[in-house]
């Protein structure tokens, strides 16, 4: 049924439809309304789950690690400082191979306090072993929650889906909310191979020496790579039931493109407009929307970006002393290719600074008029 | 030795849930304590272990000495991990399973106190046990806020003596209005066993504080660890008591709030704090003045405790204490 809902509600609906059994979360702007809505759903019996109202995000993550190890579907949501506080337990969840799903509303990191869109929070968790998926619309957010559980439980790795503060979290859009019967057909109940079980006692996460640890992590890495194939399968099944297509990345007007812009999150929508405008002027520009960030879809990125002249990566995040995270990862991925394109890393819109279609047009025109990047990265829209 | 109570043997779990192969030092109180705890709790128990000596003691992958499900969790998350597991077992319809967090004093008094406070305030249905060896032993004997005044550790070396009194964790936990709080030690195994037996039947957050001797950390002879722990109780440094929030009201025919303190072990001889401290190498640098202050604090606490136990009008004649729920 079509409804007009905000991004945060899209998450709550997704959680409800996924028949989650344990939720634990701690409020932080702009995620708070997810917590409120889920509390209400649990209180009214709309969602048959236990909501553990913890005293911090660190505890929220630890609670779902406990619950998931006990074999039930578990969910949490956070943002910015909250995600950073979880860091230790994020590693734990992935290392323990738990199919937890986390929704992160991308918000800038302090100081100073800034509650607006910025992807530094989730990008800086890239080494935790979590699968990461970046969303562009509220429909995508809702669908991704449901798909995330299916993917997590196939790959036995936790999945973090992220979307931009306010641009999505607090903006209403038309969303087709799936029927529960459809979701049940897509997402079977969770049946873990191992769990805390009185009748079959096992020990989880104990002392492990150099003779096993290395292989454990290697297997985790391999499984993370394989998660791509699982993901494609999940997208296919999802499309069959719900009629909406998702992929590890999305291409827009890339067919004969000479320049491709790579984006994540809501800057994508803005870039679509910019691409259309430039196409009207006869400029051969296209867009690759990055959806799956971990595991890195290396082959896909190479296929889409490998044979064109110029690639621009717009990062709404910063790793100080290097630049944008995605920019550096795209460069690293393309480096071994013989005819690799020139990559133009760009940082823009930190801390919620608006990035309008004209900004993206400006960025692309800069790329078109320079054979090589003049600044690495280019900080677009910096006040002098 | 003072007699506490006899354990009714038929109550004991037949199965030995803690198997040989523990990696602890000789004379480790924490190991003996687990054996007794599991005797009381029985098979339908999940054990949650944060970073502490027990992360090692239990054994190295792929072996475990505990024959019940065990999960290791980050250092500061013992209580809330137990809360998460509790929620999941409730969702699975296995409400009778006891979820026990088993943490050291560092994981309880210091780094884990936030999540412990959260769980206790929510009154999550878990058992939290702190085996208190009065320092961070796993990392090589550093001070914690449970380290007593005057004790040597590697971070309170000679010239930097610990002057701050040990945190009063029992009162901190009671301030959370939890239904059950008790202290116990391996020096009084019958008492300890009974406490672990009874917590299975109490809903909500149960907290048990164990004094847990550690020969390398306390600089004592391993063969003396139980004896010295008993002296802690005889010297009233570590009183053995329990506090219960709810009592049965005959008039109303239901449970009602009725705080009840019960001293389970009354010292059977006069022993000073100084005599207790003299048994341990770790107190070598303590000054006379400090000992005097500690003695005063011990006396005041004991008097308070006796008053509270008296005040409830139920001071037990049987030092085995209150075995009602
Ligand atoms: C976040 C974090 N900080 C520090 C450590 C290192 N560490 C492991 S065990 C431990 C001390 C444990 O002390 P305690 O809780 O008293 O238990 P004990 O070792 O005495 O049994 C420390 C500091 C850790 N594992 N995690
Ligand atoms: S250091 Fe102390 S607590 Fe740790 S195993 Fe040895 S005796 Fe037990």
C-alpha cells in the first residue's frame, strides 16, 4: 500500500515487516523517531518484539550481539556519535558472524555539534567487517531493511544500511509499503546453525591463538566477498516478489559516457538532475550510484568505470590527511587496470552543507576542462 | 571452623558442570567459585564472560571446561549482553533458563558499571556475579576501584600507595532497588551454594558479590587462599549477608516491598583488620594510620549492617540465614 512516510518510519516499517524479535537502541538525533516508533509498535503489540531500552549505544550493540547469539532476529539503529560509541562491538558482531541489521542515519561527527548529513560516521566503520549499503530514497530504505536481513542471514555477516540525515530521515516521500504476506514469502524465519542452546552447549568467542585466528579472519574475508553473490541473489528474489530492482551499484546514462560521477546517498538524486542538464548540452556524462560499499564490488566498479576517460567521486565524508574515503577506494580499485581513467576525488557538503545540482554541474565542468585534477581532493564550495 | 549450614545433598546437581582443565593459577578462588556456583545453578544456565581472568581460565579454543552454553563478550558489556540473551530466551519461550554474567571487579566496579547500572535499573531478569579479586589480575595486577586501601598493585607501587577506600558496590547495587543482593565466598561453600540455588527462583536482577582470593595478586601462599578469605569475613572486612526486597505479606496474601537484611555468617572469633592484612604480602607498605582508618570504617560498616539486620526484626539465629525466597 502506498503511503507518504519519512525515512525513519520507513525503517520502522521494515523492521516490523521483518518480524524482528529483539530491538535495542538509544536515542540520538536524527535517528530518534525510529526508536520512538519501534517502542510504540512493541508496546501496542503491533510488533511482537522485546525492546531493550539501554543506557547507551555501546550497550545497544552489545544487547543485540547477545540476542543474536541466542538465535533470534535482532535490530538496532543509531547515528554519528552513537555509531562511533559502538565501534568496539561492531567489530565483535562481525567477528562473531551475527546477522544483525543496523540502520545508521548519516550525521556529522563532533566537535562542534552538527546534526546534519555527513557520511564520515559510517565510512569510518569500514574496517569493522560489516556489509554496508547506502540508500537514496525512503522506498530504498524500507526495502533495504528487509533485504538486509535476508542478506545478513545468508552471508552470516551483519548489515549496516545508511541514509542521509534529514534529507531522508525527516523528509516524507511516497513509499510502497509491502504486504506482510509478501515479506514472509521473501524472508523466512531465522534458523541459525549455531546458537546458545541448553541442549547443545557450545562456547562462543573465547580465547583463540595464532594457530586459528588468522584462518578465522580469512574465512570471514572470503565470506564477505561472497556476500556480493548472495546480495545479487537477494535482489533478484526481491525483484520477483516486489517488482523493484536493486543492484550493488546503479548506472545512470553511462552507456556512451566519457565522464562518470560516483556518488553515495542523496547527492545521487542531485547528480541525476545535473547529468540530465549536461546531457541536454550534449556533454557525455553519466552517474554510478554506489549502493554496496562493503564488500567492495571490485569487478562491477571496474566494469562500469574501467574504460572511460574520467571518473569523479564526490565524497560527503572526510578522512583528514587523505580526503574522501570513497574517492581513495575507487582509485585503489581502478589502479591495476591498464587503461584506467583519471580519477578526480572531490569532497563536498560536509556537515550538511547543501549540494545543489548547480554544484555538481560546476564540479563536472571543472573535470571537463582539466586533463588532470588540480587539487587532490578538490574541496568543492569551500568559503575562502 | 564455624559451621554454617549443611547442604541438603539431594539438592546438589549430580552432573559436574565444570570439567578439569582450568587454566587458573594454584589456589585461585575464581575457579573454585565457579564450580560451586554451577552446582547451585544447574544445567539450564547460560554463562556470559567479559574480559577477565575467566576468559583464560575456561580454556583455549576449541575447548571449554564449562558444560553449559558460554558466550564471551567485550569487557564492559557483561550485564547488557546478559540482558540481550535474556530477551532472546524469553522470545524463544525459555524463561526458566538462568542467564548469568560472571565478571571480575574491574568489569563490574569500573568499566562495566554503566551497563550494569542500566540492566539493574531496568530490573532485567539476569544474575550478575562479580568475583572480586580486588584488582585487574588478567592484565597483571593493576588497581581497580575495588582494590582496598594500602594494597600493592603494579599501578599502586611503593611510593604511590592506594589511599582511596574500596567502592561500596553492594550499596550501589541496592540503590537500584534490585530484588536480591548477596555476598558470598568460597570460604563458606554451603552458604554460597544455597545462594546460587535460590537465585533461580527470583525474577529480576540478582547481584552476588564474591570475595575471590588470588595468590599472585594478594601475594599469598596458594594453599592459604581459602583460609585467608575466611579471615576476611571473621575480621568483618567482607561480611557475608544478603538483602532481599520483597517479602510475603500474610495480610495481603501477596509479595510486598519489605527490605530485609540477613547476616548469614557471624564471626566466631575476634580478629582485627590488621591481623587479616598481615596474612598478605600486598599490604606490606600500609601505614599504621591507614590500618587504623580502615579498622574504623570496617567497624562502622559492620555496626550499620547489624543494625539493618536487627531493624528488620528478623535477625536469624541460624547463621545459615534466610532460605526463603
Ligand atoms: C575495552 C577494554 N579495555 C581493556 C581491556 C584489557 N583488559 C582485559 S581483562 C582486564 C582486567 C580485568 O580485570 P577484572 O575485571 O578485575 O578481572 P580479573 O582479571 O581480575 O579476573 C583488562 C584491563 C579489554 N579487554 N577491553
Ligand atoms: S591471577 Fe588470580 S584470579 Fe587470575 S587465575 Fe590466577 S589466581 Fe585466579
